[in-house]
């Protein structure tokens, strides 16, 4: 389990978890399948997706930037982390066919920057049907890819979060041939956050003792 301090929240990334905090006995558990995808088209970054939750469920999409010292290699290896500041945040409701989007972010004139786009199911602010399924604090969610436990004001909540990363034009991120799936960042995944097949990353000789 990876624990990260993010502003006033303590975030623990847990991947797939058997039981949410405070899950009520007798309440049917819910497996949430969140499948966002990213399409790059020049200056446009477009997110669409599907989720196994009812119409009207709110999906939060937020944009963060990587520090300048993080390059495409460190991002592809999964060692880079974006800055805490959220540059843009948009909310979209799930449609009747379980799809959401498109959500558009523009990176012009910031073509030399590197970004992380996060898709989040947050129990707070959900409609009655979605909240009844997942619980006010996500306590009914289990065995779901991307489960993230957040502690805020002493209260634990279970969110679902996945992400995709974007590097610069010069590093090859101008346009996608196929939609890029979002990832969780776990070892068992076959692709990395840039939509590439994972490879074993070997540190530079200068980084080795």
C-alpha cells in the first residue's frame, strides 16, 4: 500500500481491496468497473469512457502537471509523480448507456509540458441511486480496480481512480492512433500510463551507487 499526503487528505492507493471501511454486513457489495480512455489530437486531450454505475453518476476528470525535471522515461517507468495542484477539473454525468464524455482539455500553448489526467468516482456529491449503491463513503465498494482510500477530517472514503499521462510533442505525444486506456499503476498491468507495453526499467549508471 502506497500512502501519499495530498493537501488535507491522506491517500492510500490499494488496487483491489476485499472490503471497504465500515462496510455494512448484509449490504450487497458493488464492483465498480471504470474504463476511461484518452485520445490525443494535436492540442486537444479528450477523455471518454464507460462505468458500471447508473445514469447520472458523476465522474470527475482532473488535470495535473509534472515537474519540469520529470521526463518521458521516468513517467513511462512509473517513478514520476505529478504536482499536487489541480490545473483544471471537470465533472460529467454518466449517460443512460453507461458512457460518459467527451471531456476536453487543451494544452496549447503548453506543448512542452507533461500532464497526468485522472478519472475519479468520488462518493461525495453523487445522486441518490449511485450513492445507494456505493455508499455515502464508498463503503459498499469491493474488489474494484483502482480503489483508493482517502482520509479526510478523520473519515475514510473509498474512491475509484485511474489515470493516463501525456508527454510533450517532441517526445512523441502529438496524436493517438488508438484510444489510450487509463491505468492504476500496479505491477500486474500490461501497459504503462503512456499506453505503451511495460518494459523493465533499468536506472542510469549515474543513479546507481
